[in-house]
C-alpha cells in the first residue's frame, strides 16, 4: 500500500511539474506588450491619420 501511495505521489508530481515551468512566461509577456502597443499605434494612426495628412498637404501647398 505504501509503495502504491509513493508511486501515485511521484506520478502527480510529474504531472504538476510542467505546469510550474515559468521559463517562457517572460517571452509571452513581451509579445503581449508588443501586440498591445502595435494595436494602440494602429488605432491612433487611424484616428489622426487624415488630420496629419491634411497638415502635411497644407505645408506642401504653402511651399
């Protein structure tokens, strides 16, 4: 009975160990930050794009 409990304990520890692995966590966090910053830049350019284009057109016509 004791051997069976030890085997079960070792099996459960083996299943839990990959879930505790945090090596790739930093990479995922950096990828998420880059993704959110790129979405913010795209939205900002979409909202301000026509205004900026108008300003550059006015500057170009003034020259």
